C-alpha cells in the first residue's frame, strides 16, 4: 500500500472513505430504458459556444464556472468548453493561477485544445493534476480574470479491484454508468500566499474547494440515457441546463438503466436514482435522505440547495459531492428492510456532508476529521432521533474495528491503512463529540454546532475555527478530553 507506483495510485486516487466497503454484488443485467427526458436528436450534438459570463469591473463574490459539455456515451468521451470567471479575493497581486485537473492523472485522459486568459492564448504547464498558468499581466486584488478552456475527456474504465486492497473508483465509466466527478479544471483555494492542492493519497479525499457558482449545460448523444446531477435540470433544446450557487463540486452521473424516486421536502426535491430490482433499498435511501435533511436543518441550519440527489453507485463506496452523493452498490444488496443497516447509516452520513464538506468545507487531506467526524456523529443523531432502539446497535456495528489509540487530528496520509483512517477520523471523532457533548451539555453543544455551520458557511473551516467557536459556547473545561484525542494543543 505504500508504493508510489503511478498505476496503483491511478487505480485508487479517485475514491475516498465515506463508508465501510462491502462485498461485491452481482450485477443486474436486465435493462430498462428510462427516457424521462427525451432529447430532440439522436445524432451527436455539436458543441455550442461557451456562454461567456460577462466580465465585470465589480469583483465577484465567488468564481463562476460556465461549462458546456457533450457526452458521447458509447464512445466514453466528453467534449467540454469551460469558462472560469475568477475573482482575486486575496490582498495580494497574483502572478499565476493553479488549477486542479484530475482527469489528467490518466494517460490521454485530458486533451487540452485551447487555453486563454482574458481572451489571450497563454502558456501553461500541466503535470499530473496540476495546471500552472503564469499570468502575462499582474492580477490585482478585487479584479476578475476569465480563463477559457476547450478540452476532451477520455473517460477511464472505473475498474473495481479487490476492496480489501484498493478503493472503489468513481470517475469514468462502468458497464452501466458514467460518472463525472472532479471532471473539469478548477482553481484551487489560496491560503497564506500558497495555492492549495494536496497530492492524492491511496484512500480518503484530497481536494480543497472554494465555493463557486455553476452554470452547466450538458447533453448526451443517446436519448435513452438518464442523467443525475448536483442540481435540478432544466430541459434545453440540446439537453439539460443546471444552475448551482455557492457549491464545491458539480457532479453528473449518466446511465440508460436509472430509475428514479423523488420526494419534495419544503422547497427541496430529494431524488434517489437506482437500478432495476432495487426499488426497496432505493426507497430507504430516499426516506433516510428526507428525514436526515429535515433533522440536520433543525440542528445545523438551512440546507443550501434546492435538490439533493442520491445515486446507486456501480461500485462499493459512498461519496459526497455538492447536492449529491453516491451510495455503495453493496449496501443495496445487503439491505434487509430494517434500520439496522449500512445503507441506512451511510445515507445519514452522506446527507450530513451537505453541511460539513459542502456548506462548511475543510482541508480534506490534512484535516479530514473536521467533516468526517461531524458526518459520522450525525449518524448518531439520526438514530437517536428516529431509531433510538437501534442506537446501541449503531455504536457497535459502526465502530467495528475501532482503535482508540490514534490521534484524531491525523492527515489522511498519516494513517497506515484505510481502516486506520476510518478509525481515527470517523470513529474516534464520533467518540470525541460524544464525550464533549456529555461534558458541556446538550444546550451548549447544539448551539455550538449551529453557530459553527452558520459562521463558516461558504468558507473553508480549520480546526482552529472549530475550537474557537466551541469555546464561545461554553466555559466548561474540556481540556482533559482534547489531550486524549488531539495531537495538536487544543
Ligand atoms: Zn464521509
């Protein structure tokens, strides 16, 4: 697991730990075209011109991504025109920009045809996931620049290896699914005068995301293909259009085999996309998503988007994105109709990431405990509220293989194995929050969580933020707890 063999890294880098893996399932061969939205043409759709966000002298609040993408479903290619209107929100004049380009981690995975900054073609270097663009002109604070790219994505086959050795792969295609995750180049956050782009590790996530606005136009050259996305779709002449404000990672998933269930929760639509014969577990995913959304809105604050989409992954892992999560295929297979299931608590977990990952982001490589601890403890709150009779079961089943003898505040890459990573960031985190809650009391504990979310919405939280806001809510001494969990002085 420690080799830095490139091929091995490519196999596992796109996966991450949001759930314990499960055994593989038999695939369902039967296909039912679900033409919920019929495209007007069966021929490949010519790429239309990128909608140029109108450059403005007024500094933008957030970066704006305008993306026109056409998926060749059978050919496993995506043609993309992308415009990034990026504001310099720092106090320094910038001389370069760094973009993350994850598809370039596959050979021929990313073919760049055009790149310009403010309509002028520009030189760049592209090495692994790092696209470095030295700017021709000084980029002053509170000014915007427009980066335009045109490229082809050659999607890799998302080969699923032995789950005990390698993590599930999500980006790319399987026999019955195309998943576009971290598929477009994006400007990474800047902190302390340094662009923030950690290297991928064998497990866990590694990206850090600024909040940005998305205007995505997507089409597929196969009218039987159903598309799930990070936002509600509007049907256009050529496909679908999506608008998503203040989000971290816009995701699309396409399959000719998807069925979909949905339910309205206030002004939010919750979707559960799934494969034939999985109606019952798909209904549980929908039910848990609805109930978790309602619960977390009460505890943490308002959900930030108008849709929440769960998709049955064609792989055994759960993963969160903006307004969207994949649920492990294996958990659909093992669902037994009760609440005492991985399907149930991992769904509650992934929904919680819409507050901690999406609304309040964090450095997933170096402080993964911030979102994973809170997402895991949210499972506890879900059971406490809806299935108190199963709470003890959850502590036992969820904390399987829990080893308390590790620091909670480890970077992903400091863990010797994925299991150890789950144990330190997820399980140890849940135990820490349980002890903290018992010590300071429910009133202070929940007021803290609410304010933590409120104050850091659209921002990238740090461990320092966590403890600063916590101490604003209690005078109770909890230092004897933190010294047992945290390597850093807290
Ligand atoms: Zn997670």
